[in-house]
C-alpha cells in the first residue's frame, strides 16, 4: 500500500510540473505573438539603392549645406504649431524645451525637402516612438530608423545616426528620394521607406496616425 501511494505521489508531482511547464510555454507563446504584432509594422528595412555619383554629390551638398530657410510662414503659425505638436509629444519627451527644439528641427528639415512636417512626425512616432537611441534588429537607427548604408550615399562614416539633427536630415532626404521616385504617391513612398513595398500595413499606420493625431489644421 505504501508503495502504491508513493507511486501515485510521484505521478501527481510529475503532472503538476508538466502542467506548470505547459502554462509557462503558453504564456511565452502569447508574449511572442504580442511582440510579433508590435514589431511587424516597422520590422522591415529600407532597401539599398545605388545612386549615381553625380546625384550622391548633390545629396551630400544638400546634407551639409548651411543655407538657412524660414520654415514657418509667420510667428503666429510657428507658436501655434509648436504648441500643438508639443502637447502631442509630451508622453514621449517630458522636457518641454527638448520637445520644442526637436519640433523646430523637424519642421525645418521637412520643409527644406518639401515634406509635410506633420507626416514626418507620424513617421517618427511609428518608427521609434521618438526614441533617439532606437535601433532595430536589422540595424536601422535613431528617430527615423535610418539604415547605415545611407551614410555612403548621402553622408560620411563619421555621421552619427543617433544625433537627432543628423538622423532627421537623413530621414527627410530619404523620404524625399522615395517620393520623387513614386511621383508624389505618399503611400508607396512610405512603403519604400519601410522596405515593405507591396503591403499597405505600414503606410496605413503612418497615415492613420497623421490624420488622427498630428495633422495640423490652422484655425481661421
């Protein structure tokens, strides 16, 4: 009888351990699917595209040019736009001064390359959650998740993609290249930026966020 109970106890103990193991495995699988859904939008990478030497030289000149432009049409618009977008970024960047400096930078670079600053904000939100040190498993880096191979195309190896100004300038140049390539088709240009041409998932995520959160409509 004692042997019987000992065997029963051993089997029950094994069953308990197996049950716990299955529960842990189930949780890990659930976490895996969750992470997959989180990173599936921005897990692709910009595709390498060889650019002619003449075009590279022009891009480098644009990248390092200190030509100043007034990106805001007037002071009132600047105050209103920065205040509105600063409010939207408050959960990403707690420091008010840092937020406003970044917003001026984004507006300047986007305008410089004939891009919608509001769209660039939505793209950064999707790409990095405004984390300047973000890096993907494929090596895309910084706020706009720029692939390192672009340094050889439009910059130098010394450029830091974790520097906000450098990263934003690179990202805006790249998006402009893709917009020109797609003759102004924003969804396709966004898909190229993400390396997911043929899928609408990434483009829709950026454009939905732009419409719902970042699109600034001037009050009249």
